[in-house]
């Protein structure tokens, strides 16, 4: 038997009015983009254009922050091509080390690099032979991890043959190779070897079809050449991304980022031809996005960025995930921070182990929170027993280019340098400034008046006191004149 409810349901007039207020837009809406005007929730004609301009700006900023990894590799390839490394069989290397002449994102001056790009569209299946005791990585053109080769790879440092297959490949997969299917045709290759230049020159890159008669590779020394590998921070950033989108399969990029780019006119299979209005908006978007990336890098607000509570020293790799994932969510700030400052992505960087790999720390301020000034003199005390099995080093970088500061060919000090002075208690005092304090030349890194700078400490083979945080690095101190 049905019954009738006697309890009053629904909202009172006052409650309904409050709900309508929550879902409504006022006729005049002040915003950071100016005032938008509406008639009962419908944009007035004079506000429609500014609203869409604002939408394009927001999407442009979002696209910049989220596609820095891809633009970084487009710029890297362009830079290498400018010095003759324009084919996979040509391998750039830094002999004896990378100097401050090239514009590169945070290279170190202590180890020898070998770099090139695979072109699986032109070459098809491609083989890389790495020497023993190598540290090799392949990343795809969107700067996502593909494979480790060498010590962190399946060959465990014994050396081996690695086969890389293009997207959609359905041909043979011969035995005798570590085989990887790539999501992009262009792939970034980095090879470092503990044996230095002679070991890197043992590497071979060739078409699978040439496996029976492996041709020689060409090695190009780029250590002291002047060229740029860093992506743009203006409208041309979007031209770099458009080039990548045009070259690679549409499915190589996740739908969310692809959708953001498509809303800006960057779509696979279609020319990128923005009108003057959109060009101007995207130029603003890149410049604002770069400002946000710089704040994320130099003035991080995520507590996880900081190595120790109350310290300005920060972790370059936040979160411990090479995919920047945290409980299923992408740490967007961590991804932007890392790729705005650095190159090469691998799980081995995210998970250093005791005595293996490397650990990193950086800051951009002194003990009072002031930005580092190239016209001033500073000191940094490295406490006794730095937690590095192999050695530690400090390199300093240009805050604009994130490349080695061009104050010296090698703006760095390292613990394995014979001339490095050690204090009576086992600590080291490192000096920074336009001129060396008297008698401290061996422990001094020159800076440039009128420019800021930032240091990066690398620990090669971090030890237990790094992981349990019993060893801590003090702040950089500005010396009084």
C-alpha cells in the first residue's frame, strides 16, 4: 500500500537563491585579464574576443609548461646539426670535457659525453653497440625514457648490442640484441663511459641491415664549439613544438597535451600558421610560462624540493619518479623544473643507490635568502667526509641559459683535483667571486659582475650519510667587503 510523505522536501526560497548565486556569473566580472561583461550569463559581444584571447593565453602557458621536454630535444637536435652531427652515425663527444663555450643545459665538466640522435624513419631498425662500463640512455623525442644501456642496463656494464625499432614496426626481430620498440622516430642517445674518450669511440651506431659489415662512425668533438642546444622562451618555442608534432605519430603524445596543442593550432598533419593575433598571444604565453618555470626552478615552493628543513639547497629530481608520478598523479612542477634545467631522463637518476649513481643539490641564494650576485664574493664550506665514494664536484651555471657560466672554460672545482686545499678539520672551503681571495685560487670559481649564477653539487657514488641525511651542506655565505 502506497503512503504519502508529509515531510517537506526541496529548498527554501532563501536556499534556492543561494544555490543560483553559486552557479551564476555576475554581469561584471573583474579578472586578471580585465573586466568581462555579461547579460544574464551570456558574454556581451565586446567581451567575447577578450575572453577567447584569455583562453588562448592560458592554454599557451599550459602548453609551454607541459611541453618543455619536447622543445628541449628539438633544440638539442638543431644545435647538434649546426656543428655537423646530422646523422645517427655521427656521434658528438666532449674532449677532454664539456667547456662553458657551448650552450647546454647543466652539463658537468668532470665526465666525457657522447651524444647523437637516432632517425628511425630514415634508417629503420637501428643498432647501438655500447662499450663496457658505459652509462648510456635512450629517450624518445618527447623526452620520455626508452632504455638504459651499460651499467644501469640489462648488460650490467658488460657492453652489448641494443636494437631500436621504429613506431609500428612489424618486421624481423633477430636474436642477440636487447630490443626496444620506440614511440617516436627520433630518439636522443647519450653515452658516457668510465674509460673516457677512447671508450666512447668504441661505441657503434648502424642500421640493422649493415650488421654483417658494420661501418665506421664519425666522431665530432663539440667540447669547445660555440652553438646553442637550449629551447626558446618566446613565440618560436611553439614553432619548435609544431616541428615535433609534425614529425612524429599523433599517438606518440598523450591526448591531454595533444588536445592543448590542438586548441592552439598545433595538430599533426596540418600546418601551424597562426595569425598575428594568436602569434602575439603565444609570444606572451611563452614568456609568462618561462617566468613560471624559472620561479619553479630557482624559488621552489614545494616542500619536497628542499633537501633539509630550513635550507635553501634543493633537489633537482623531486619525487623519486622518472615519470614524475606520485600516487597516480603527475607532478607537473617537478617535470617542468627538471626539464627546464637538465637533459637525460632515466630511472637510474631518480633512484640513486649507496655507492652507485650520483646525487645532486642546487641553490640560487645565499644564507640570507639574497640572490647570488656575480660581483660579490661568497664562500661555501663543504663539511668533512663528503658522502661521495668516487668524488664530488661543484659547477656553476648562468641563470639565464642554465648552461655553464662563461667566466672560465671550466667554472668548477672537484675533489679529485690535486691542487684543492683541505682544511685542518677535513672540510673544504670553496670561494666564488669575480677575483680569487689571496692564496685561495685552487678553491675558487670565478663569477661575472652584473650576472647572477647558481651552483650545482654532484656526489658521484653517494654514501650512506647522504641517504640518512646525517651529512648536511651549509648555506653559501656572502663575504663582507
